[in-house]
C-alpha cells in the first residue's frame, strides 16, 4: 500500500477554531499561508522519498487522510474534540493539495483524528495519506 507520511509542526494555536485573536486579520492570514506552505513543502519531500512520480501517479483521484496529533503532555489534549482537530488541520490539508497529492482537498476522506503523547516531547501533526483505491 502506498501511504505517504507527512510530518509538520502543530498549526499555530491561533488557527484553532477555539483559538483567540480573530481581530488581527493580517497576522491570521500570514499564519494560514505559512502553515499551508510548510505542509506543501513537507509533502513534496515525502513524495520525493517515496519514489512517486508527478504527474503519472499523482494526483490521486481521492485519498484517505489520517491525522495524528502528538503533544508533549497529556494535559495538552485532554479537552480537545475531533471536529476542532479536523478544522485545525485545514490549512495543512490545503498544502497537501498544493503539492498535487490530490487535485482538490475536498477529495480527502478524513478519519477521526488521533492524539498521543510524543516520545521525544515535541508537538507535531502527522498526516498519513493513502489513495482510496488501495484501501478497499
């Protein structure tokens, strides 16, 4: 099965749906752009390491996206719900589409996000992307 593993830093907390500062639109726009760019860059690195070729094997018509949030401590994820975690990864998901994994991010089927404590004490988002024709 061809599964791409893309690891990025956690999105900025201000991009979370329950995050704070909504009045500084320029700052929020910059954070969204940086998150999207980092995700696209790391996705291109994962594509290069996997040996998939563009455009012959990518973009996939559709793909399953699994989100794994790693936090430094259990305290960091005790009060988080799955719909907020999916929304928090929106700009990272857009970056995957920018990297031509799928033609449009609406072609992702998103699994329920998982959370776990990081072994090395870091905070990160791990995205596992698998083409849907291989899942059946």
